[in-house]
C-alpha cells in the first residue's frame, strides 16, 4: 500500500486548500511503508521500487549474508547473519530480528561468531554492509 507524504487539504485555520496544478499527486510525494529487513531462512529477497527521474531503489526484504569489513586488515568478507544482538532504532526489532542501520548483528566469520555493526541502510540500498565490533576487555 502506498503512502502519500504531502500537505493536507485542510489548513490549520479550517479552510480548504485548492489545487494549483492539474493533478493531485506527484511521484515526489509518494512514500511507502518501512521495509523491515529480516533475516532470511533460505534465500534472500529484494524488491525494486521506481523513483522520480528514471531512478530506482532496491529494497532488501530478507537478508542472509552481510559484507563485513575488519578495521585492522581493511578487508571485507562475506559473512552469514545469525541474529540481531541490539538495535537502537527500536528495542522490539531485536526480538523480531529486524536489521536497520546501526544495529549490532551476530555473524559467522571464519568459523567463529563475531559481532558487527551495520553501516548501510538495507531498506534503501539493497545490501547489508557492516564493520566488525571489537569487544572491550
């Protein structure tokens, strides 16, 4: 279902705004529901959404792998996502395993479990990129 992000027809004074152009809706005013990227059980799922000016946006619906970079070696590796450890966007996203930017995820990297912080926006960019988190001693 599409959401429209535009001014209301009613003004704060109670009057009605009249149309200053031929049509009511424009593609720039079009929005959508949040993606809520989840962890995939079997296969990854992406959708492509059309934008204004022959642009498009890839939304990741389900993700199984993340590109995790290590700060020391400055190399990125493909790692399997196991679970969401913490998420500052919404504490209930941890229970539902929803991945957003800034979420700390548990990944399987080199045969052992590590924690990584998501740096990309999976609902906007269509991929998950993360940086390995060094645990404090």
